[in-house]
C-alpha cells in the first residue's frame, strides 16, 4: 500500500512530537544554522503537504528513525 503525502506528514508530526526536540534543535539536526533552523523546521513540520524525499531523509536522520518508518503502515508500527 502506497502512503499518501498527508499520511506521511501525519507520521512526521507524530515523530516530531515524540522526539521531544524543539523546532530549533530539529532544524539544526536537519542541517540548518542560526535563525534559519527554527523557521525551516517549522515550515517542514507545519506547512509541508507534499514533502521531497530529501527532506524526509533529513528529518528521519534528525529524529533517529529509518526513513521507512515514515511510510510504515500503522499495523506494522504496532499501533492500532
């Protein structure tokens, strides 16, 4: 089953919340510096509807999960 961008971004938001990171810390881990870090992370987490694979890779690395976890079906992740 192919995941829609909306479902992937819901998973991104869920993982961000679970990570306990601030937007600034997330942005820095994604490779942004200074004042740009917080804004870039906020835009990705809050405003992106159809993310690029490169951004998903950066995000997955930043929160310490395999990129496949962003596409995992709910049953495979152990949630109902």
